[in-house]
C-alpha cells in the first residue's frame, strides 16, 4: 500500500478533532511551621514582637502600636512580664541560647530540609493523583530575612488602622539602630500563598508542623490569615480559590469559633456565646499517622542509656499548653494527648519490659493569683511565681472545658513528674520528650534541658562526662549557672535598704545573701520576669530531694534524696526523610478524600 501524504490543512483538521489531554490540576501546598530567629538581635526581636500581635485586631497592640511610628522605639525596652512585649527579657534569654549553640539555632536549616523532602515526595505522587504540585513554606513568625514567609506580609506592612504608618522601622538610637542590613520595605512583599497563586495554584492545601502536628491557635492564625489573603485575591481576580487545612479536615476550629461578640478574639475576654462543637468525629489525621508516632519513638530510643535496660528506663512527656481562654475553640491539649498516648503504646509494643506507669505526661507552670495586687473589679491579678517555676506556659485546658487539666498519667506538672520518677526504685534513666517540635531548636537544646537540670541536676545529664561539642561547640553542654539568665542581678539585702549581688547558688552565699534571692517587688505589686526571686540554680544534682536545713549541697556527689540516675532529651526527626513522606502522604490522602476543586466549585 502506498503512503499517502495528507494535505497540511486536512492533517491540522484531524489533529484538532482529537480529544485534548487535560492539563493536571495545579494544587498549592503550604508547609506551615512556627518560625523564629536563627540568631537573636534587636532587629529580630522587634519584628517577632510585633508579628505576634498582627493576628488579633482587637488587641491594644494592634490598635495602638504596630503602625504607630512614635511608639516603635519603646518596643525593646520592656522587661515586664505583664507587658505587651517582654522584649528585653527575650533578648537576654535568646542571647544565652545563641551563645551556647555557637551563634545559630538549627531550626530553620532543618525545617528547610523537611520542606525539600516533602516537595520531592509530592512530585512523585503528582502523576498518580493527576495533580501538579507547587509548594512553599508559611510561618507564624519570621526573622527580618524571612518576612516573605509570613502568611500575608503586606497585611503587617499595613497600616491596618486609621492614621497609621506602614511598618518600616529599622531601629533608632534608643535600640542600637539603624540596624545593619535592615530593609524598611521588608513587609511590602508577596507571601507564600500569593506566590503559589501567581504560579497558577487552583486551591491551597496547608499541612502543619507548627507544634508537632497538633491543632493549635498559632496555626489557626496562619490558616485564617491565608484565607483573608485569598479572599482578597478572589475579589480582585474574580476567582474562587479555596484554602484547606489537612490537620483539621472538618474545620473544627472554624466551626467552634465563638459566635458572640461578632469577630471575637481573646483580647475581648470570655465570649458571650461559644459554639461548643463536639470533638467527636472531628479527628486530626496527622497526629495519628504511624510515621509520626514511629519517628517520635525512634527519637526516644536513640536517647536510651546503653548501660540501663529498657525496663529500668522512664519516659516523661513535657508539653506546651494553649493560651488561657483559647480552650473555647482550640483542641491542642486533646490532640497532644492522642499523640503522646500513641507514642507510649508503640514504645510498650517494642519494649514490653518497660513499665507503663513509668511513662507519664506533664505540663509547665502557670501564673497564680496575687491576692494583694489591686486590679480592675472582678479581675484576679496573676503573676509568675517561684512555686510554678516562674513560668506561664502551662494552661493545659482541655477543649471546651471549664479550665480542666488532663488527668490520669498526664496529670503532672513536670517537676512533680520528675520528683515521682526520682523516688521510684525501678528508674535509673529518664528520657524527656517534647513531642510538639519536629526539629532541633533552642526549645529542646537549651530551654527544656535547663528546666530539667534545675530539678534533677546537670551532672546527671547522660552526656555530662563526655560532653557534646557538636551541639554546644563552646562549652559542650546547654546549662546556665542559673535558669533565669534574664533576671536582675542586684538584690536588696534583707532587713536593709542596701543592695548587693543576688545569690543564685543552692545552699546560699553567706554574708546574709540567701538562696533563693528574696522577692524584690512589694507584695501588692505583680512580679516581673526580671525579679531575681524567680531564678533557679542549676545544681549538679538538682533541687528535688535536697533540704538546705540538713546540710550543704555538693558538686561531687548527690546528697540526701537527690536523683542518682541519668537523663537525656529525645532526638526529634530533624533530617529523617520519613517526615517529608508523612507530609506528602497526608496531603495526598486529603485530596483523595475530596472531589476536585472544580467539582467543589460547581457544587456550590
């Protein structure tokens, strides 16, 4: 048979008649993380302080400070724990952390590696799903160099108040400015969601590890701000892009948001009407993912003491709480219990000789009422106290509860949990896990180790004899001389108006300088973060089990009932490629469970 050449016009007509191959749907994926500063400078602290308040239009800082150029120089002056910023305290705190870590918090680097792993995994899954993925990172707060990762930077550029000035501050004489390399237009840029929309994303899917995968008000801030940005985009472009949150696929937090007053936020006080949506049937699929559970268990196992058998090893979860009042819509504590219980079950499955009663959950401290302090009628005045370790991160209220704390194995404050484990004869090693982060950061490398050491000692740390110069290049360990490096160091001498150096050493310093330092504020004044009475020595063998009335402490050996075993922090997933697989698989599962964006739009 002869080959027949078709005329060009006929060939073109036949090709046009063939069915067109549909282009894959383009889905934008945002990896949502907490964010922060790789190093802590005045510029970084200023930005993060104001970023914190951008999400609450009812807050006095939103209304009166973020876009008020006259007030900007005052931001870094405050060390008052009751103030909007407490920035001066944070500067001292993170300066110490930065020094111990050799000048750089590793969290950003490790987060970027997880993001890259997620993006590669999504690329592999795309053809199977008929989807082209485009990806970016969204952060709750960010450094001066990372403002482009905020959910809507131009919202913060503003101004969002009448008569305000766009946020362009780069320091002044009062705070060491002008700050080097500070860009006054750093907020006048596209954010991650906008970049994805400009790359053609037809919908945005957010997957979150802000606090280890649990639902939390900070992530809700990012989701809500992204939805505001997309609503603005849709209005300007005539589109109908939707935003979804994989960790909360039924939109529990939005459905549960208090209904009265309108546009309620925590700054308005307790709501008049709360939606009270039941938690049942609205799970978080991320915290139940076997990969997340396995990575947390692996991190615990890596921190076992090789000289101590598993059956003589205890595990203590130290958990971060929600904000007072946010239990009206925030299921963070409930999600945390789900994750921690799954980690415990998997640990016991792998090591059946471990004792379930030695695997317990705990929470941090919380402000207490000062009955002597005067405040507005009907409003109890609360302050940090020594009894609660000078902290305010322990409001672990269960979802839609009346300030109810978890019970059972999760009923402890962390010092009570450590005290109980210290006294158990079958515990020779304790692994501490802060399951609400998935990368190394100052939290698990500096903050929590110091909290643990003040209770059960620095020389009981598993690496105390060998030290760890890879993580802590200058001294080989994370420990401060006293936890509270931000406090004032001059104290009133008891019984006089004179002042002198405060004593931060367990057992006292002689010459009338007692430990702990006496309260500096009057009884009717609220304690500030900087009050020396809130600082704790980091003794060699810890406070727990020690009674100063029975004799002096020793750096060479534990005295009285101090802890005699070892302890270590668990290792988070960091560069484990399974994290990228987990994030991508959760996005894929979410998309498989829903119709295509176009079908959703037509249904509406």
